[in-house]
C-alpha cells in the first residue's frame, strides 16, 4: 500500500488525493447575497445531507489552498445567514462550472453563467430556476476548522423549503433518479453522470434479517469465482432458500448442460457452476443463483 501521512505531504497534493478518492461528491450550487443584496452563485463539492429532523445540509467553502484566501460565499453567509442550495444535473453542469470562475466580488454569476434567478419564498438569496431541486435554508452555524489554506468552513444549514421540478417526479410523486439526471464531482476535471447504465440497486439490509457471508457453505464462501460483492448478495438473503423456492427457480436445463459437459470432472463442474451463478447474480436472479450453487 502507498501510505500518506497528512503531516508529511503538501496540502495541495493531499487535497488532490482526497478529491480523487472521496468521490463521487454531490454538488451544492450555493446562492447567497451580501449585506447590500448583491447575489453570488458558486458550486461546492464538499457537501452532503446530515439529517432529516431537522433537515440538515452541510457544505464547506474551504480556504483556498494556493493563497489562503476565503470565498465570497463564506463572506456572504457571515453577513446574511441564508443560502439556497441548488442541485446540479447534467443539463446545467457546464454552466455551473462557469459560475465557479473567480469573478471579482460584486459580479453577478447568474448573469455570467446564464442562469435564471427565481425569488425565494422565505429567504433573500435567489433560487436557480434551471436546477431541478432547490433548498431554501437558514444558516445555523459556520464552523471554521482552521486558519490555514485548505481549512474547511462548515456551513451548517437547516432546510426551510424544498422546491422540486415536477418534471423529475414519477407517478407516485417520488424523484425519478433517471429523470433528475444528477452529476457529481470526482478528482481533477472529472465528473460522473448518475443516470442510465451507471445506476444500479442494492436492497437495503436494515429492514430485514440476513444470514451473512459467514453462514454461507464453505464451497460458496471460499469460491474462486464469486467476488465479495456477489457473496454479499447471497449473504443479504433473509433465510436459506426453501425447497419450494428452489423448485420454482427454472434453471434445470442450464444445470443439465453443465453436468453433461463435465460428467467426468467434478472440479470443472463446480467451477462452471460458480461461473453460471456469477452471471445470474449480475443479472439479479438471486434464487436461480442459489439453485445452481446448492445443486
């Protein structure tokens, strides 16, 4: 392993390693105003949600690494403790990036980046009309983590109102992850688009019991073929499959074909059964995979 001690590397290099490994990061497109009402708009990827009662968001306009200066967003929330956090999707990512240019203080990034300001209902900063979800927030606390370049300034916000573009909702009034088409930051100039083939589901295990990887039969747990992800899918099963559940999983022809091909080679038969189970797990056909592995 390549090991880094943060105290033995430059802040700039550590910063780059962190951004490339702690990712993807959602983007807080923060809209603020100064005490004179001048708007500012800037994206921040040190951002996430930290609670829902009260609904809490935190983002950080860190001190600049290169010269230890602070950003207009931080200055603004210290003057006017309010912020709109707009989410960024693929349709607006280039404009959002343009808004990150360090224009002189007082320059309106709504105008520079071509965004439409929408008046908020509870607070002074404007919302970004093009953003599919906008959070009107009050700033609860600004917590500086240091005074050196790269130091975080945690802006802890409470959501007062949440606005959702109806075009990203499904029939049940839930946000459709494909329709909202969010983007997130990686390291250097890289982003990731969270839609299409990049999306996959992992059932939440906290709503039901699970047998765990440690309870899998040895020949499955020690498989030369199955990865940790695939063992995790099997271990997330609530209980070992019953005879009835296995009987209902129609995979008999594939099993018969394998048995015929490797009738005189038990080791190869076992190996190819695991390959078949791997394919089935990748296709989210869990019970069929169980039937192959337990046959």
